[in-house]
C-alpha cells in the first residue's frame, strides 16, 4: 500500500498544537483589513485575540482563498515525496478552496499518472472540518488505506452536524443572510441568529433567539436532539474569543451527555470574519443534517 499524506486548509481551525504535533500540512487562506494582508496560520503570526479585538474596534476584514497555484505547490511537494494525497477541504458552499484544489489536481495528474489525489469537500468548516482531519489521521495510524478513509468520510459527512450562534447580527447581515432592517430590529431586541450548515454545505438560518444564555442553551438542546453514539463522540466547540461561554457549554455537555471528549478552539480569522466576536459553533456526528433549502 502506497504511503499517503492528509492535507487540509486553514479553515479547519484546529489548535496549532494539534497541527504541529500531528504534522498536518495545510494551505492557508488569507484575510485583510486596515491595508494589511495576513495569512490565516492559526494565530501564529498574529494572535487570534488581537484579531477579534480589532473587529470589536471596528475592523471589517475581507477574506481570500488560496490560488490553484498554491495548491499545486503544496500537492507537488507531497507527490515528489512519492506519496498519494487526501485533501480535506472547507465546504464548497462557503469557500472556493475545494475548486482550487480540483484545478490543481487536474494540472498535476498528467505529470504524476501513477499517483492518486483525493479531494473531499467536507461540507462544513472550522472545527467540524478539523474533527474529520483528526479522524482521518486516526484511521491512517490504524493502518487504513487512503481509499478506506476517503470513502468513510464521504459516507458520514451528512451526519456531521454544525450549529452556531452569532452574537452580533451585523456580521450575518454583511454575509447576505438577513436584511439591514431585520438586523436593526434584531439589535434592538437582543436577537441572536441560530444557524446551521445545510446538506449542501451552505449557511442557513434556523431561528432567532432572544438573549445570549437562551442561545447557548439552544446549542445544547440541539446536541441532545441530534447526537448518536455519544460515548464514542468527540464534540467540538469553536468560539470567537469567548472562551468562558465555550467552557460553560462544555460543562453543560459533560454534565448530561457521556461523550468521549469535548474539544475547544478559536474560530480562525477567515471563518471568524463572517461570525465575528462572540460567535460559538458546535460540531458532532449524529442524525443526518436536516434538509434546509436556501432561498
């Protein structure tokens, strides 16, 4: 069985310690504001705390996906080591990274006809994507083949649930999910959008909840409703610089659900641009995603 490398992109929002310890290569997206462009490198070159403080001070970041040329460079390095590739990428409904990876694959296949490049659109992002990268690494360490891992992740991706709350409704407005008038009313009423990722990998609004505490409880209730085989599960919580709320949600989960573990990490700057400070998201395997169709 040919050796292979699991590679991802910076939208996976894993802790940099996990990226380093597991030696996971990644392709960086970028973000820019105040005439400065930075790579999303898991807070290595510019702290995630500083990023969210900048947003609180009025910065409005923009994001950019990596070019197909950058994917070519990353893939070619692996292929030149004599290894096949499994790329686990952020949802095509949220980013163009998977498309860039597929273009790179097409460009390289002629020069590397004896090698395989598997591209998996995981249909979510942040720590949901990160969970699947960790699962792929675990299976690789168990001796599973690249085909077995790819097929397994493909089979379960509709069971990978994503639910999130956003503290500042203006970030949702900028993403085009609600109107300016609805955002204004939402701010007056302390409304927190309750969001999910649909079966097609796009953000959908499920509800509007009044008050922060109720919104966090709604995340917990959704986990209770949807999780399956909890004792075998790692639940992931990502947060936009609101660690105390993330820890409170973790304690609530552990008090009621016998899970294997709860992983907490920052929402990185690319995903965080669209969620803003105070956003919280949870990811776990369970019942299939509900079929929310975008209008």
